């Protein structure tokens, strides 16, 4: 028998925090598993009880209005505390690899990384949008002397950001940054229907999701972010999308990433920021999480050593970050 329940209030004991519990009555004993997040799949602490009466006596007064909720017993060989069908990798062959897990997905056992989160940049990482951004910037700068040419605009956008390209053009034209930025805001967005996913982006997201990972976005892109992701059919893969309109300081400041880590209780040791520029991996390092630098063929970006790893294709992330 297995049942779980949510607590009325989080139970804090030292650094341990419990918001959800599960009881499991097995032949070998009665267990109580504790979870630190409402959506946690595996426990952070466990207790052993001599009887159900003793367990109920300790916990019944602490659980919420929904009470105890029945769930199926674990499949043979699977983790007793896991809400998903998880087992130690290799257990089915008699050669267990302790610390590595597999999940039953569409009838097959595939690699699983517990509580892993991927925070994604959009432009140039998931979205093949530089082909739209660069022409918009060139249209913005067209009537002004001293503006950077197409090659320089492309380099500035990829190695720095759109704001840097606008600032360079404003300085060359001798006008305030705000004036040039307002001109760009009036032009940009008209080609958003041309934006496509980077090759391999959907495959990478789905492979990582199948392995148990969660997805988030932190981007400088503004209000069009959700619209573009919905049109491309991937919006529902993300738990939250933090855009340039969210009010956080721009990358490489870690504030937006820290917000997600705190709000969702993400494990920094199993959290990654994925981007195509060093400001993305700088942001990851500043937040204390791991950084993946996406360097497709022809990228002018040069690694600065703060990245945890580099990839040339997004599906390589699943190959490198999920167990096999």
C-alpha cells in the first residue's frame, strides 16, 4: 500500500524542509518518505515505523485538507519512494550502477537524472532568430552615418547582445542610445513569423524532458517570447519563461536565474544554463550553476573558460548530461 499527502504548512527541521510525505507499507516494514518540494519525484528523508497507527499518530494532524491519496505500489525493482517508475540503472540486468537511474518511458527504460533543470537562452540558442534580428537592426541604422555594417552588427549581436549593437550605432550617429533604441523597437517584431527553432532544439528539449529534466527560459527578448514559443509548439515544455520585461538586471547578472532557483527549489548542482554567448555562461557561473556554451559551426563566440562544457549541436546536451 502507498499513499501520499501534502502538509498544511512546510515542516522545517534545521536545513531540512518537508512539504509532502508518502507512506509505504511493505512486507519488510512501514516507511515514511519526506519530500522538500510539491513536485519532487524522490524523497529527501525517510523514516521507519513499527505500525501504521504510530505513523498516523505522528502525521495525521499535519496533513492538509486533501488527506491521504492512494497511489499504486511501485513496479518490481523500482524505487519505493518514487512517484515515477524509476529504478537503479542496470538493475534489470543484475549489474546495478548505484547513483544512476532509469525511467520507464513508452515501454522502454531510458536514462533519468533526478531534479535536473535546464534554463535556456532564446535568441541564437533555441530560436534561429539572428536572421531576423540583424536585418531589423540594419533597417534601424539605415539613415544614420557611422553605423556598423552587416558583418559587424552580426558579430556584436552574437558575441554581446542587441543593446551593444544599438549603442555602437548610436555613438557613431551621435544620438542618444534611447533614441536609437526607440527606433529599433518600432521596427523589430514585424518579421517574428519568420523565426524558426534552431535545428535539433525540439529534439533536445524532448530528450531531456523524457529523462526527467525541467525546462525554464531566461531571455533578454521581450513580450514576443511566449508568442514565438507557442507558435513553434514548444511553450508547454517550460515551467516558466522569464523575459526582458520581468524587470531583472540584464545578463550576466544572475538575478533572474537566482529567482528561478529560489522559487522552484532547484538544485544548483543539477541545474544548467544553456546559451550561445559568454554572457550566458558568465550568468550561470555568477548564479553558482553549470553553464553550457552552444557553439554551432561558424559561431564567432570564443569561450572564456567559465563554461562547464561546450556543444556544437543541442541534442549533444542530452548525450552529455543524461546517464546512459
